[in-house]
C-alpha cells in the first residue's frame, strides 16, 4: 500500500499541472495555446526524446526486442479497438478518426510515468517511442486514408517529417554508436528537454474538455477500455506467463497503459473526420488515466 501511495504522490504534481492548465486557459488566447503545442511538437519534445535516447549506450539487440514489443502492443490496440465498430458512427472516416485512439499514446505523460515507476527506464522508453511513432502514424494514416483530404505521397511525407520520428531515430543512432554528443550541443538540448513536460501538461489541461466523462458511451467506453485496461493487462499477463520482469517489462507496461495521444484530433481533422468526437475521447482517456495509470505502475 505504501508503494501505491508513493506512486500517487509522484504522479500528483503532473495531474495538478493539467488541472492548473484548465484553470488558467482563459488567461491566454486559443492561438497562444496552439502555439505552445506547436513549440512542444516541433522543438521541446523532440529534444526530450533525443536526450533520453542518446544519453546512454544502446545495444543493437535491444532494438530487435523493444521494436516488435511496442508494435505488438499497438496492433493489439488496433484489433481490440475494432470491436467498437458496431457502436460508433456509420461513416468509416469518422470511425477511423476515433479508432486511432486505441493505439496512440501520450508522450508527455509517458515520461512522467516512467519517472515514477521504480523499475522502468527512460532510455528504454525513448527507444520504444522511437520505434512506435512511425508505426502509430502509419496505422492511423492508413485507417484515415479512405476519403481523406491528403494524397498518399503527402501523408507518407508527413509521417517521415514527424519531429518525434526524426529525433528518436537520431537519438537511437547516437546511442547505438556509443559516441557522446559534445557538451556544447547537449546542454541546450537538456534545457529544452526540461521545459517540455510542464508546458505540455499545462497545454493538455488548457485545451481539454473537462466535461467529457459525461459523454462516455459504449463506443468511447470500448476504445478507452482497450487503451487503458486491456493493453497493459495483456503485457502484464504475458510477463507473468513467461516469468519476465525487469526494466523492459516495467517500461512496456507503462507504455501500454498510457492515455491516448493528445494530438490525435489534429490528424483526424486533417482527413476530414469528426474532430470533436476524437477530442472528447482524448479528454476521457486523459481523465480516466488518473485512476488507471497509478494502478498499472504499481503492478509493473
């Protein structure tokens, strides 16, 4: 019980920052919050991901373990999330916009959670994110491409230009090489990385629909249950079955238990899907993770 209380206390400041964002959102215009999201997406979080991946040597065989593991987790989310099809919108495009929430993940909360989980490793998480980002985007783009507004070349280019992908690949390459980034370059990157999480958490709170839980129905319930309950349960069950433990398993449980990506509605909107429905599910996932995430961290 003491460990669980420690986990709650470790996560509390982050969820309080989300709450603070909700309280102060009226003090800044919507365009400012969107600008902060853009800053985080383009600069701050790429710096955080790069620093986490490049900060220590990475054994090449680890990539062959972590990559297939996170891809399997996301594919489980894709298949389990499909069961919501009969409860959702009749338009496949609108369904696909919401369907992606079953396998995408919130990077900001990921680094908060991994810092609280005793056995989890931030470097392993950075590798997991690096391996997961392109696949998560490819799956989402493939689902949304039916009736989407972007052509195939444009969507492929969008995936390849994703700053998270570029930063994670660069960080992984540095880690695998065993070389150290010069201090003159690493110090400003560290400064940017330290700013990423608090700004992201404030922005999540400021742009989130705090009444979203009142709109929870069978469709969103299945998607949220898939992301927040089924995926970490599958990882933990697999680990128990094969008697696996350690930093990798703990990190994978945390990864599987994360709420969905806070920007999933942006991609849905780009293809013409129902943006508001996706934003509601994102808010539900974030709010519900305040209950489910500490539980899975405790079990990991």
